[in-house]
C-alpha cells in the first residue's frame, strides 16, 4: 500500500493569523509536521508549546519552532509575517513596509525549499503575492495569495443568511483586489443552480439592486467593523488558509477565489489578482477567467489599476516568464 502524502507545512509569522492558522491545521490532521518561524523566537516557542498542549485532543503530530533551513522538504510555506496597517497609513506605505519584510523572508525560503508552494497571507496580499513571485523565482503556479477567499466566504455567508440556505449551497465570488476595489460577480451568483433572480421568484424573496449594494458593502467593510470591535480578524482567514492547504495536500482540484498571476484576463496581465482558480498539488492548476457582465469587467479592470499603482511603487526584480 502506498504511503499517504502528508508532508510538513511551515508557517512564517506567528501573530494572530499565523498562530490561528496553526491551530486550524493541527485540528485538520492534514500534516504530520508544522514548523513555526518568527523573528520573535520567544513568540514562536510560546505558540508551539500552546499548540502541543492541545495535541491530546487531536491527532499526534510534530509541532516545533525552527528557522529557514527547516523549510527544506515542506509542501507549503505560508507567509503570515508583516505589519498591520496603522491609522492614517496608505496602502502603498503598508506595502513598502511589508515588502522589506518579504525581501528578508522569501529568498531564504526559496533557497532552502526550491520545490515548495508559497501561500501568502500578509496584506496588502495582491501586491505582496506578486512581489513574492518575483523574489522567489518560482513558476507562477507555485505562488498563491489568499486573495479574496475570505471576501467570497463573507458574501456566501451573507447571501445564505438573507435567503435562509446553507452558505455552502451558495455559489458566488468576489474577484479582483482583496480590498476596497474588489468586485462582486452578481451576474453569475447562484443557489441550487439558479440565478439569484430565479431563486427569489421561486421562493418569494426579493432580489433588488439596492439589496445587492447593501450586502456588498457589508462584505467590503467587514474587516473594518471587526477590527473596530475586537482589534483584528483571524478566525475566518485562518480557515480559508487551511482550506487552500487542504486542496494542495489532498490534490483536490478545488475551485477557490485566490490571488495568482494573470495573463490577459479582460485585458489584465502581469499582475496578481483574485479569480476562481483550480488548486491542487501543483499549486494553481488553472486560472478561470470567468464570464462577467460589461459593468463587472470595467470594475475588474479598475481594481487591477489600484493594485498596479501599488506594485509600481515597489522595487520588484525582473524575472523571465
């Protein structure tokens, strides 16, 4: 019988997102080994101790702190390191600060784990995913940003609550930037194989443009409200990261709205943005340039310009396609 494919996962950055993802990964039983790396070694050691103490309630695995040489052989390296946005700080200023962090991290990961898949969680995630690809020298399919996986989840949750169905039965996507310029694809949103308009006619619900605007505003502004109430968001994004890693390690070919390098999707190329993408053991197997209405296409291109303006403010190395 063939040995199960259960290689180790490395988490770089053990703040709230990294540590919560570590717990989600422990509970999932997906991997036999989790390595925690942080510039604050004491913080990483504390998180490793706490996670190990949860192990009697889950499957036994090896959880320990390490350094970049410990990335060798990792199937996935998740980068959650970086600074949070300060009050009054622009997106470009945050990107520049976290780009400096990435210039320290990514080359070391690439040197010790040349065959790994990079999964980027740090914000602003789209410009930093692009930078990580350039810094690593990896094929673009092996550099994935968390992108709008969380925004899509928020949209599906809110639609499920609005129409009294399990959010897992809702098929709808947020694409473009993970940020204020993101785009809801209302034209392809569906429940039970029906458009929202058909579902509403069948069930007696209302589906108006005003309701769509209200739901989208709740999706777009959710992080601001959560941060105002509790200081940070981490449970849902940790769950999203765990879902991406599951699709990689189990070779599931799952369609997820993640950020990856685009080539001529509605005129957008050489930029990392979110679209539905097929994720498996190779990383991004396919980028799906899904149908969009004319208005959605225009908003998607405008979102790309927002990300482009940030990328243009960073120093990124040249790479050959």
